[in-house]
């Protein structure tokens, strides 16, 4: 093996190692990603519950029909949001 080609190959490996080190996910970026997943899941659930409760308060009598319906819809939307975020 030619010493010049060996030197070039070693330099290329060093460049790849430095690039891999720069692209490695940090603790902060992983924490932000997990927090985003949680918020993407929780916001539709809470929004559905509040919207359903508000609609139920407009209807005479005691009813939880809209609250439960929109709460479950928020759960479904939240799971789809998390799925699409992870798939990305």
C-alpha cells in the first residue's frame, strides 16, 4: 500500500469522525424533541376537552356528550400527531 494513499484514507476517516461528532444529538436536543412529542400529544386532548365542555355548557341540562366526544377525538389526533412527528 502506498504511504500517500494511506495518509489520504486516514485523513478522510478523521474528517468523517469529526463530522459524526458534530452531528451527534446532544442531551438538550433530545430533551426538546421529547418535550415536543409530549406537547403535540397533550394539546389536542386538552383543547378537545375544553371545547367539548364549552359546547356542553351551552346546552340545557347536564350533558357530557360533546366533552367525551371531543376528548376522544383529541386523543386520536394526538396519537396521529406523534406518529407523523416520529415518522418525519
